[in-house]
C-alpha cells in the first residue's frame, strides 16, 4: 500500500513538473498536446452539415480570443492549481478557442458563483484532481441548477465533490446524484483500480484513442455509472467482470453536457514525460456542448430580432403565434446578442429567421457574418421576413445590387411561381396589401416567386418581393416586405419554413367552420332591391325559397355542416323595455320556421344576440350604440333567452358577437344568462372597431373558448384569399361566414346579383375542396373540442436524411395531423404508424394522419424504385 502511495506521489509530481515545463518553458504553438492541423470535427451523417477541419476554423477563430461566448472553467485551488496553471487551461483551452469559446477561470474554493456572475456563461467545465471540496453538497445542488438553467456542464477528471473537505465525510449517493441525474447519468460508486477485473465493452477509438491506445492496465480507474437518457452518446464503456450488470460509460456526452473520467483523458510516458492525448477534445467538446453531429436534428427555428425596432418586436410576436399554432419549436435571439452566436450554435437549428430591418448591424461582430455564410454554404437555411440590407450578407440572399434609394411604397403582391398549394397565380392587389420595399437587383440564379402587382420604374415585371436562392448546399428565402407582422400573413411565415429547409413539418388542427350570421333573421314581407324576380319576390320569400334551398344545396355538394347564429331583433335598443316583436314579422312565423328547419337539417344553431348591438358598455365607433350598464345587457340577453326557449329545443353552445365586437363586461353578462355557451366567435384579423381574438381560451373569461372568423362573404376578393390561405397555411384552419341578406347590401355583395353571388360562392368552395380536400368541415361545437385537444397536444418533429419522425404524447386516441414538405430530392418510401391522407400531384407535399405517439416517414431518392 505504501509503495502504491509513493508511486502516486511521484506520478503527480512528475505530471505537475511536466505541465509547468510545457507551459512556461516552450513556445505554446510548438508544444500543443494536439496539433491543430490534425484535430478534426467527426464525420457527419443524417440531418447534419458536412465536417470542417480545425485547419479551416483556426485562422478565423484564433483572432477571437475575447469572443463574448464564454465558458466558466472551474478548478480547486486547494489542489495546487490556479487561474494560470490548471488542467483546463493546459490541456483543453486550445480546443475550446478553436470552437469559438473563451474560458474564464474560477477557483471553486472561493465559494459558489452567483446568478449575476453566471448570466454571461453558456456552459461550465470542471477539472478537479481529488474527491473532496468545501461545500460539496451545495456544489452538487448548484451544478444541477445550472443545468436546469440551460447551461451545458462538462465534468473532466474527478467530479471533485464526493467528500466534504471540512469534515472528511463522504456524501450519500442521492446527494451526489443531484448533479449527475441533472446531467443524464446515475452514479453508483463501486470504484476499483484493479485492471484484472476490468474489461472494455465498447470504445469509440476516434474519441478515446486519439493519440494513444487505451490500456486498462494504465488507466486503472473505474466507477459505475448508468445512462438515464436514450440520447446519451457513450464513447467508452467498461465493465467489471466480478460484478454483474456493471457496464459503465466512463466517457460520455449527454443532451446536457458530458463526462470523461481521470486517466482516460491523456497518457504521460513515464520515461520521456511526453503527454499523449487519449481524448479527442475538439470532437468531445463539440458533441458535449452542441450535440453529436449526425444525430437526428430536432426541427427548431432561431428567430433573430431587434429589440430597439418597434416593427421588429411586432414581427417577433406574430412569428411566435404562427409557430406556436403550427407546433414548430423555436428560440429567440436579440440582435445585440448575435455576437454570441457561433457557427456550431447555428447547426443546432433547422433554419434561422431574420426578423429585423437592421441586418447590417450583424456586421459589427466579426464572427457572425462568416458564421452565417458557412451555415448556409454547409446546408443551413435562412429566411428574411422583414426587408433589410447588409452588403456583407447580400451574396447569400442572391442580391446583386442595392440601388441605395429610400424604401418604396409598393402596391400589391403577385405570385408568379407557386409558393404552396393554392397560391398559384395569386394576386393580392389593392389597398389591403401594400408594402415598403427596397429597390434591389437580383442575381440570375434567384428563383423569383412574387413581385409587386403593378409594374414600377426600372422593374418591368414588378419589384421583386419574394424569392429563394441556393447558396452552397443551403438555401435562403427573402421577403422584401414590411407587412408580415400582421396576423393575416402567418401562413406565409410557416410555409416559408417548410419551403426553405431540406424537409419541413408543421402540425395541423385540420378544422373548417362555416358560419351563417343573422340566420334566421327578422323578415319584413317586402320587395327590396335588387331582388324582384317573378311576382316581385319579397325578402321573406327570397330567404325561404331562394337563399335557404341554395345554401342547403351548397352544404350537400361540399359537405358543409353550418353553424347558424340568430339575432332576435335589429331594433337598436340598449335600454329597457326589451321585446322580440321583430322576430315575428315574417308571415306564417317564417323566422321561427327557418330556424327549426336549420336544426332539423342537423346544423348547429348559435346565438347572435338579443339584437345586433355589440355587448360593449360604450364605443367611440359606429358599430354599436353602447349599453349604459351591465344590467341592461343582462336584461336584454334574458329577453333573448325567453325567445330562444320558445323556438329551439336545446340551449346555445356558440355565441357570434354582433359586428365582431365584445367586451369583458359583455362576456360576463353572456355567461350569467347563457351558461351553456362555450364558444365566443369574433374576428381573427380585426380593425379598430372589432375585437380580434386568437384560437385560445378567452383571456377575459375562462368559461369561453375563442373561435374567430378569418374571412367572410361570397366573392373571392384578394383580401378574402389572403386571410383564407394564411389560415390554412399556418395550421390548417379556415373559419368563414356569410349572411342571408348580403345580396341586399351593395358593399357586401360587391355589386353582384343573386345569380352571380351563387356562382361566386360555388367557386369559393370548389377552390377550397379542390386545393384542400383533406380539410375537415365541422360545426363550431365540434370544433371547440378539436381545438381544445389540439392546444393540449404537444408535438415534436425530428429531421434527417433518411427519415422524418413525428412524436406526440402516448395514449392519445384522437388523430394527429401534420403537413410535410420535402425539398431535397427525396420522396416517401414508407410511412410507419401513420398514413398519407393526401399528396399534392407533382409535388413532395403531403398531409399525414397518425393515431400513434410516434410516426416515422422513411425517405428515398425521388427517382429510385
């Protein structure tokens, strides 16, 4: 035993002497443990970018010694180390610098770093020589908190906190495992230094025999660990032959960091004192800090935005809503922090979104522009959603020249090439679509997708507004517009992600709801222009003999389950007394009869109000007079309830707000009188006088779920098309309404006759069924349950060269739908645990359904059998 202790002391002395001599007696560039030209990032396979050697990276990254992307290096000064002489500095810093990371050194013997200090660090590397530490228990708890805060932790050498230094007491296994469990490992002790009972079960030679072969007779070191996570990468597994079930990962990376035990990192020749590295530091650090190249890549988007730009803040909010609806994972990075973004950080994202006008600000970081170029060149993808220009980055977006003029007001947006199904030839002209855009000249290799609706000086085809460009192995999309912060463009945002990546996936609620507002309505038994027809058709006869039969036929032809919404009066009364006399104007109780016919046909009957006054206490606009008190609202709604109970067999489930406006006070009154109501429907993209809502539980009253309407009318106007396409394009939802009396309103009818309106609405539904035959039509009541389930069902998508994986919670009995677009020359070979419910002809664009917690889509080359 004394002989062994003496050998250890001699070994430690010689090692310390060697490190001192190496660091301070020789030029560092000559005495590197590993030659930079020989360090290599490992080969990468599915779902990742191609390898880069350190020889490529080092000349550019060596300059960035002061890079603000920092790692905290921990040592223990009681072990004879210091900030100027410790194992991380001597052996590991060079590899970290090569990866673009600066290291700050900290003596853990000084106490635990506080929250304020830790804010600037993205990760922690510890390298201790012995097992004891002052405050060992607290250290493990602190390390766990750092992992939970999102910092990667790498443990090199000894964990250093098995034993309390002040008392010599060893920590319990559960106390030690607070840190190791957070890392994704379980520590179970059973240490031995006896090589006769050790056996290598698995080794990744490139990782653990980098410059010197592995010999258990030399390492003589074993602890029992187990991996908790399936994503852990085990590079060296050693077992004890004298203990069953003892296979232990001694060099391992996890989704939260990594670990390499003492003696498996380097070897010291006892004769020459030459250090030879066993551990491939560059590869080990890359995989521990960024994940293993070649593993399936989670579909995750990074949004870069500008906090100082109000429009960029609006963009961020809108993009967040769009991606949340589509269940596309994302993270955000403020423009000021772009300097922290490294090339290897970018590789963790399936695409980047630039939602900022001041793209040129990224040039202020010498790392960012080369990193972005390398990211796209090696297969990454970038989307610019907000017009902006950077001379240094222009080439990756296919921009040949910026004419230097102020941004121009540009009318309309016209697609000259298909973007996603339904956009073929789409021209969003008119006042509703206007942009501020840059005057740019594009490279010949650009695939121009959309231009301004009108020709402009210098641009005979129209000013370029949207294009894609291949750069190296990657692709970029550029939107030369400033309007994508609006809700009505969320589908364009989601579809841009699906288009720019080698493959893209998004969740679908897959819901269509068609509302019949003011149905049934009060009838007047009068001939009203423009309806005359034979015998001067009255409004009552028109609704019963023309409008309803045609609307019913539309339902049967296109599979529509309407949700009607009745208002009992249009008397404008906001003060009592209240009555429902107008609802009885029609001959032979025509309004009641039509409502009962609608219910008998199997459609949902909802409430549109006692009268057509919005439930607002006051309004500066023209849509409503404003109710003086909440009590008046309640009394009016009670009058409506009395009429409802006379006419209809069940209480209402859905409330459609008159003029698409409502207030918190109105919702309170509504719930008090009609507790059966669960759905409140206003408008999705609201103007000043309307109440815009999201497809969520109501923020004012959690008794209600909001199902706002996206579009309205009979005629496919550019504005209607924009709202509809973006609803379907964002998460497979279209909600729409029209009225029985639209023909009597010149603005709503677009000046068209009833025969023209019939033709127009047939064309509308024919377009929807032709382009989106998979879309599920349902009542608002049924949609309520679908939206609740959809919102409560998380989804995760993983992408690789060979397959796409869709993951949902286990135990779900209802189907999950998602859209998949493949852009890399592949096609579907096989679908496991799911099915393709629609494939668009001539496109690798699919709608899929699964009832499983995990569906796998295997890919093959498009031209292979």
